[in-house]
């Protein structure tokens, strides 16, 4: 729903776009392409995927018509060897983990976009390592966007408290802030955190952060938050930036709510 709204978070994303060096292409690691293989979209015209249920028709009508970049997809395949990445010519596209953010970062959809899947069969350490292998893309003018949530527990959402945060959500989000500021390469220490099970009931929305942490570790850099905030008790809206010096951190409120008639466990696929 943030795609359609102007709120504290989407206004921050819109402000980031003009401040960042304009990339030649964008690679997105989205929580919503989560299946049993590592693949990258390699079609010239990726379709806009509406991978959710029960939302307003306006959201289903939304299109993000960015071009793909088959050459970048092939470059990624070579860059991460000996790890294997498949070239997806026609199965996926750009899902809402990608276009809900890019709709504000680059609303003109005039930069080529490719999307990398999250391999659900691999351990968390695999994703941290793959992120490190992708760090060289930053030197080649490619913006890497990791789209998920540090804290993401849909079963615990408080529908009528848009800016509320449970104590356990705040504790885990703060632990992530501290770890990324000290040693991003050691981010998997968070798995032992007492609030990990509540904050990360499934790994899909947490894994994108591992790619950013792996990139930072490979570049011997640390990560500070660009945006802090919470939504509906059990969602963290914290955003980080690698190579985004000069963009000050801000506290935001007002993330879009889920429609009240959509069960929390059926909001996306």
C-alpha cells in the first residue's frame, strides 16, 4: 500500500532518488521472489507482478514499466562464479518488493531493473557470501536494492496502531542497527538474539539485509540507518544505505496500513 500513499517513508524514498548518483541499472533482491533456486531476471521487458491478494484494484492496476538488462544479468552470472545463478527469460519479472520502493525512488521507471531471487534452499550464510560477491557491482554503476523488513511478523500486527512497536520488535531492530554499525559481516550473530524467533518467523523478509551486509563487509565498510520507524507493532521500516554518505538518518511515521479485511497470513504470495 505504500506504493499508492504519500507518507513519512515514501517521502524519504522520493528524496533519496535525486540525491544518489544516477545508476546505469538497478539490481533488486526482493523478499517476494523466494523459491528453490538462485536466478536473475534476464528478459528485455520484465512484467509487473501483482503477487498478493485482497488489495484495492488500484494496486493491481499499478505498472512499473522499467526495461530489463539482459547484459547485466549475464554479468551477474559470471561475477558470482563458482556459485550458480540461472537466467530467467520468461518466468518472473518485477514483484511488489521491487516496484513498491522503486515507484518512489525512480518514479519515471527510466532505469533498467533486474531482480535476483532468494534461494530458499540455501543457509543464511550463503546469502551473506553472495552479497559479498555482488559488491563489485557498485563500482560498475549498478545500484543494489535489498527490499524486505528487518522485523516482519504479519501474524502479530496491530491493525489499528500504525506507528506502534512491540518491545521485542524494537529490541531486535536496535540489535541489527548496532551490529551493522560495528561489523556487518558478523550479522548472523542476530540468529542467537532472544527476539529473533518473533522478529523473523520466516526468513524471506530478513534475507535481503544479508546481501547488503555482505556487500558492506566486502568493502570494509559499516552501515548506518537512513530511516528509522515501525508499523503496526511487528514491522520495522528501518532502511540502510551503503555508499550513501551525506543522507542524514530520520525518524519517520505513517506507513500505509494493510486493508482491514485482508487476513495477515494471506496478504502476499
